[in-house]
C-alpha cells in the first residue's frame, strides 16, 4: 500500500511536473501476479489494480489500515477491464466479464481475485471508500447497465456514460463509480469543466494504444495544470480541482467518487471564460 497525502491548492500552484506526477498520478497499478494499492488522504479513498495469474490474489492491506480485515470499515467497487475473471467473496463466486462491475459491502472478510485463463488474465480495477453500514454484494454487468448518451461530434465529446454504483444502481454508503466511453474521433471529456468540493474523484484511463496519451487537466479553474497520462494509469483528483482531459485518440475511463454527499448531480460548473 502506497500512501499519498493531501495538498492545499495554494501549495499546488508551485508544483513542478515531477511533483504533480508524484502526488496525483498513479503510474503502475497493473502488474501481472500482483495486487497494488494506493491510499489517498482525500476522503480516505483506496485505489488498486490486481492481475491474478496462476495464483489467486487476496484483498489485503497488511497492517496499513490497522483493521482485522480490509472491509471491516470499508466498501469496494471492482471493474474488470480485461479478460474474464472472478471474485470470491466469503466463499461466493462472482464472474466478471470485461467492463462488468462488482460492489462488495461492509463486513465481508475474505475477498480473492482469480482469472479464468492465467495466461490471459483478468485486470481488476479497485476503488474503496469508508462505509457505515452493509449493502448487498452484487454484480452489474455492462450489458445490464443503462447507457446515457452525451455530447456531439462537433465538440469532439460524443460519449456514452454507464453508472454502476450510485443512488439508482448498485447501492453503497458513499462510493459512486461508473465508466465513460468516447466514440471514435472524439477525444474530449468533461468539458465544460466542473468541480464538486464535497467529493474527491479518481480517474482511470484505459483502452488506449501504447503510443496514445491523454492530457489530463487539473487544478483550480483559474490556476490549471496538466498531466500526461498513458494507458491504465490513474489520476487522484482533489475536491477543489477540475478533472477534464483530451486524448490523442478516443479512450475509455472509469470515474469513482467518495466524500460528503451522495448526489451525482452536485457539480459546480465552470464557465469557459473563467478557465486559466
């Protein structure tokens, strides 16, 4: 478990590119045969990636959380971004095809990750938040998720949003999670930009070619910076920051939020003339 501390926006103004990348970019989540996790002090969110091969991987933070087991005081959302896999939760198996989502509620003691084919393993993306009560452990397959069409070719942001964990989908305490797919020849996401000062957000960019990049914009609206992001890298976005990006090609990203409220539409939009 890697530990990342929070930053004040006034300090953020003075960050170098190296410092930005060190604090906000998660570069190496997915390594075959490993479970890698990052703990951010923004709303105590944990971000992880698991690629189980010939042996299962267990959801375990060692003694970092100082709890008996990982989900003693937490909930977790898992999206498979690779070949077919499964998650075993206290002995119950949940199969996940690519882009399927599993929510696991508070109090589940043993969670393990498996691949159907160890030579072509699953790639399981994990986001966890603190929880106060148990909600049912359930799968929402991509084929059963309700798509929302947004944007247009003229703005280069023709995209489809799938909400997985939210008030009208898989129930949770505070975690919200979903996925956005951009159509070919569309590269912009979340523009005009917004902030939601009551929740942090994490972005995982994937389905990108080796040479493709996303320029992810962050910072306060009047003091923006950018990070150059490769395939299967994640960004920690503070509550005071915008979170928008443009790619060299179309891409897919998973967004996850946790924080003060549970209202997806609680966004403070930023006028284009106020961006600097």
